[in-house]
């Protein structure tokens, strides 16, 4: 058995493996063009394969955070799967070890089954859970998406003085002025491809400026269920000191459009100074799954090779995509 990078010739093998060993009606099978958009670079599949001649025994997808040089920067892992009849052969750890040496940057994975976290820990990854934060629109009389306790009340973070918000995609020069953390770097072309050019979702990108200078960029979208809607902040670039201010700005917008709430999954610890995590509010349910809709708060685990403090979001990897 060989552990190797996939080539152009492996497309059909990968899709057949997803069909036979993952999910027969997966979005990648229903829409191969979306698979090409999400999981290839210049037509080459972004997968690590465990294989023997023409048989695939396991695979691990990855998403490079730099378009021009895929292995020069960080990568996010997506879709680790091993055949059930091969699950005792240590293929999963071998794929993850291969991934650790694939890039010159850090390796991140968001959305791990809890029982698999110990495997990542043994391989030297830092692991944890993203916290979910939400600002509820308390002017709503009847919630359809969230389940909000009858006596619920919440104080809102203030917007820092001097901040300005504008909803449009920045130029390359402006984007590169944003100070990203050293532990999670995404280049301009990745952000443009991942959010501005997304074929399925309509993302909005909000610039945060202080005295005219760009400080950060937030990525969010509106989700709907029946006749109700909510706002999901899925990614963030820049100093996290402004994150609570953006959530307050989006909360005020949610009131305007009658959205039930704005929420965010992140490992950023600073938000705890402003907003209580959803998991710490009794009987509050803020759903994460909309296709199909499930009225349930969901935990999201992560692993990363970054050793220093870092902030991951649900937009890292493939968590925010159609299923």
C-alpha cells in the first residue's frame, strides 16, 4: 500500500470512493463541477490517497490557503475516510502524518468526530472545540430557527468608537494591509475564490476601518428556514479585538431585516469577554445545520499543528459548504 498525492488521473477513483464508502448522494457526486471548484487546484485533485494499484483504501482531502503556491502556506484538511474493512490498519494516522509534512505552513482541521480527537493528539496536533457565540434579536416574537428561553435577556457589546463598516470586497493591496495572525494565513486569491466567487453561497464581506484604515474583514451569509432567516459569520481576517464590534454591527442589521440572530463558531478566546458562549446558556438552541434543518446546537471540534494561540472559524476547511 502506498500513501501519495492524487494526480489528474485519480478523479474518477476519488468520486467512486466517496460514492461507495462515504455518501452515495454527496454534493460532490450530484455536482462534479462543485467538486472541481472546492477540491482541486488547476485541475489536480487536492487529496492524499492510500492505495494499491487501482484500489483506494482511504483518502484525505485538503484545501490550500495559497492559490499560486499550494504548499507554500497553510492548508486545511477535509474529508478523512478509510474503508470500513481496512479500519484496523492504521491508514488514518498515516494519511494525517503525510499531511503534516505536505506544507511549509500550518495544518488545520475543523469538524472532527470527537472520538477521533485522540488520534490527532497522539500525532502532535493541538485539539479543542470551537465555541459558538450568538447575539439574539430579542425583538422577534416567535422564533422559528432558534429556541430561545422565555425569560432570556442578553447585554450587547459596544462598537468601538471610530469604527466604520462597508460591505464590499477589498482590493488586493487593501487586503494585504490586514494583519493576519502568523498561525493562520490565507492569501487574497484564496479569499476571492473561496468567498467572492463561490458558486453556491452568496457571501458578504464586511470591511472594518478605523480612521479610514482597513483593520479587518469579516465574511458572513444569510441562512433561511421556512420564512425565517439568521446571519452566520463564517470567517475573519485581522486583529480579533474588533470581532465583537462586527458581531454587534451584524446584530443591528439582523434587527433591521428581522433575522433571528447572528452567530459565530470560533476558537478566539477574546469573545468570551463580551458574549457568553451558547453552551453556557441554559435551554438556548442556535442551530448550525440547515440542509436538512436540525433545531439543535452543535459542537465543532478542531485540530491544528499551530503551537501558539490562534483563531479558527467554521469557514476553515469545508465546514461551510452544501452537503
